[in-house]
C-alpha cells in the first residue's frame, strides 16, 4: 500500500514478531496464507481488474480468492480497513459470509477490490527452509480506516517513507517488490513480474 506523505511516497509495513519461526524481527508488507474462506464470495461487489504479465494458471483461477485474502489479512494483522465509502447503494449485495467483512459493513465501507492490482509474484529458492509462492497486490492513494487492533503478528505497523525503507531489516523479496510497486505506481499499465531464484540468480520474467 502506497500513499503520498509529507516527504514523498510512503509504504505500509509492519515488523514480524521476534518469536516468529520465519523471518523474525524483519519488516514486511501485511499479508498471509490463503484461507479456505477466501474462496467464498465476500457479499460485496468485487470489480477486479484482469491481471496481466507473469500470471500463471493457478493465479488466474484463484485471483478473486487471492484479492479477498489480501484485504482480509491487512485487516487481521493491522486493524486497518482498505475500503471506500459505501454510499446509498454501495453496501453488500448479500449477507457477508465471513466475520472479516462485517467491520466494513459497520464502518459504512465497501472493500476496495477495484483498487487492487497484481504487481508481482515471488517464488522462494529450493534451499529456503520455508518455501512460498506469494502474490503481491498494489493499492495506491487510499487512506485506510482504523478498526480495532491487529492480531499481534505484526508490531510497529505504519507508513514508512520509501526513502527510509532500505535502512530497515527486511528480506530481498520485500525490497525487490517495493521497487517494482514504485515503478508500477508511475506506470499503472505495467505488467506484473515474477521473481524466482535459480542458481543464486534472480531472473525477472514478464
């Protein structure tokens, strides 16, 4: 999530717990594992943009679920709702099926599905002790709405000037994807990219 701050662009980050089994005490984007409930429609209109670029079949098939996961995980980990004012006819089109969507209803918001764009994918190397295939969404210029507290998985959550980010402890994946998101912010039509580790190299596939 990027926004314009007093001193330039800012990005939403949080620090993983020092007790975390994987990447303790490093700064990351809010996010997490796809949950079975993400396969179920939120109850709101979900006007998702078609992804382009390095998009595999699984990402295309699960795209709506991945977008729901992104908005859900941000709320769970940070207590922030990424939504737009619902307006007279902008509420849920059916009863929200999961508790994570009810705070949007209570705040008079509709989840910002239409503002999400797939920025990148990343696949960890085979030597990693924990492997993952992650999709990164970009959302620009939306002020989040506070709604309670996060679940404690992240601390020191907040917007950080992008000029200061490289001074924080973070993984190379986070730094690479942030640079890609900054480029996509300048060019919204930029296709998503894949970052994959092979033989110590990081090729970028369009």
